[in-house]
C-alpha cells in the first residue's frame, strides 16, 4: 500500500520529467480493486423534469489512503452526471453542509436568477428551487458551488459534477452514447496529498499566485485508473475540473483525438488533434479509435509528462460505432461582427498590496474558513478587485459585443456566465483548433478577442459573473459582474 502510494504519487502525477516506462509501471502497480475507472452515477431528469441535489458532507479515501473530509452533491465526493434535455426543469437544491454553498450551472444558458452564482447562496439547511427552462444546443456542461471567497475550497473538496444536455439524437450523428461504455465522462482534477495519503488544501501565498497545484492526478476522484473500452470508437467527455492546472493531453502512442464538441456544443466537423489543451472550466468531447486495440496512456504536458489515465480494450464488449462522422450539426452561426461594440477586459495580477494570507484551518465542514485574505489591489479586472455590491457594467439584452481580453503575468482561463461565445482571434492570429467552436471559457495568454450575443437577462440583484477560472485567482478578486437588461 505504502509503496503503491509513493510510486503512484511520483509517477502518475505531476512530479515531472518521468520516463514513459516509469509512468507505465505506475499504472501497472495500481491494485486491481482500485484500477478500473468508475463513472459518476447517472441522474436522468428527462422523464420527470425534476432534479434533486443535496450538497452533503462525506468522507473519502483516495487511492487506498486514509479517509478525510470531503463534500459532494448526493454523495461523498463530486456529484452525479445529470442528464437533461431542453424544456422545463424544476430543480431543488438542499444544503446539508454547515456553510453556504451554491449550484452554478456552468454552461447552461439561463437567466441570472437561475444561474447559481455568488448572489444565490443556499444557507445551511435551506433549499433553493429554480424553475428553469432550458433551450440550447446539446453540450457537456458542469455545475459547481460558487460562493465568493469559498469557491476554490468548496470545489476542491468535491462540490462539482457534470451535466449532459442531450437531444437524444446522437445515434443519428453517429456518436457513441452508451454511458460508461463507449461514452465516458472524465473529470480531470489534480489534488495535493500529504505523506499519509490524505488530500489537503493548504495554499501558501505562492499557491494563490500560481493557483493551487496538486501532486496527483485524479479522474472522477480516482488515481491511476484504467478505463475498459470496446474495440471501436469511444467518446471521451473531458472536463478540466482542476482549481488551476492547465492540461495538454496526448496519448503515449500518439493516436489522434477527434474533437467533436467544445464547451457550448458540437463543432461543424471533427478536428483531428495530436494534443488537446484544456484549462480549468473548459470541456471538450473527443472520439478516440480503439479498433486496433492497445493499452494507451493518456498523458499530459509534453516535456514534463505525467500520466492521467490508462485505457484497456476488451474485445468482448460490443463496439457500436466504428467510424468518425464526416460532419456534425454544430451550428457555427456568424455573429454580426459589424454591429458589435468592443469592450476591453484586462485580467490584472499586480503584485502590490497583497496582505497576509491567514488561511489556517481549511478543513471542509468548518465554519471558520474566513476569506482568502488577499489584500485588495493584487488580483482584479480592469484595475478593480471583485465587489459583490458593484455592477461593473450593463449590457443591453439581445446585443452583440466583442470583448478584447488581456492577461497579465500568467495565462488565465477566462469564463463568462450567461453566454456562449466564439473566439475571433488569439494574439492577432486565428484561434487554435480547440477554440473554434462555441465556448464559455477560454485560456487567455496575451490577447484574445471573443464575440457573443447576450440573450439571457440578469438583474441587478443576480448579475452574471465574468472571471478567471483559476479558482484561487477568482476568490482573490479576479472577477466582475454585469447585468443584461
Ligand atoms: Cu465555472 Cu463562474 O464558473
Ligand atoms: Cu459559469
Ligand atoms: Cu487567473
């Protein structure tokens, strides 16, 4: 056990510059009982039009390590994969924790009053009942708690899950859709484990500057997992659910990933990629061909490669889909560039004015978590740190805007609530392939221009957020808010 822990934490994870053999050995050492990748349970709302989630405390041991306090929706860590379709959905969110939480639907296009952001906290013991109407293209979305200054810790300890918004037409599209068989949901998160194998969250000031990084990669809460797949085409729905880590994913045998969907839905035609970059908050759906078998390892970060997960082909499983569709019905609607006004957004990370951190006692379940304690003045947007009482700007309902976003010091994954956008340019050039579809989060490293139509309303009391999705940056003030009226 101990050995397993050490060797895995060294090799499956982030320790850097490991040989391919040592990564492969690390996967081989995972005890069989822990090796097989499990999917989050599925919660299908399509028949009832109802969704019931309870934010609940739990205890979780990872990779054979000791149990520690975690939190999840309806379970001890993370939440179910919610299956939804367009139409009415009556949700009921309960909070069984002893601190406020929220349920933000990241990627769902709903009005501000249903968005679940920082203005919609659910007090301990309370219930929130948004009656939503969903009308958008099928997509892989996610949900997570979003309480200002607590988002990083709450998501870290498990308050997040995936949503499949589906129209039931994936067979017509020629896409795999058997959950857990040829359609895998993969929540990628790095987490930090101490010597004893317990998951910890103890950000230092440097961790806040760079975002909190783990020393071990988890997929759906498992380390060193192997997904058993049929000998055909497999769809991977990838969510970067890390607090701060930017992943650049590739297979050790260089097999391609065929990108079929980005944050906001399908692309127009599959895009073959050798590497896929995914920053916190982003989703991508890819098809991977296992017809030739093999046991490839999904790695991240060429040059500093670490293992994310392994695949094993079981020829006894039926492969329903064996080819890549030529095209998909992703709408690539050209927004009217000419009528769009431009808004400047700068993601600031000045060094001045950072106060003491004061971040002791971050265990889940305690009330005394306090704030991140960053001095105001370091992290902000357009020169100002987030203030819940200040509306940063107002957007006219139905208008189209171009945003020019600039990053300082490091790359920041930039996310906007209430819209899906298209990326117009990155540092003056065309967007990278990953960013050519509908997006709601994009990694800004320099200057990125996006365009969107703002067609969801958001009032003054429940405005939409825009922020860096490095959760430590967000909590430290790299966030703003706007109304749409
Ligand atoms: Cu993923 Cu403002 O959130
Ligand atoms: Cu969001
Ligand atoms: Cu940031």
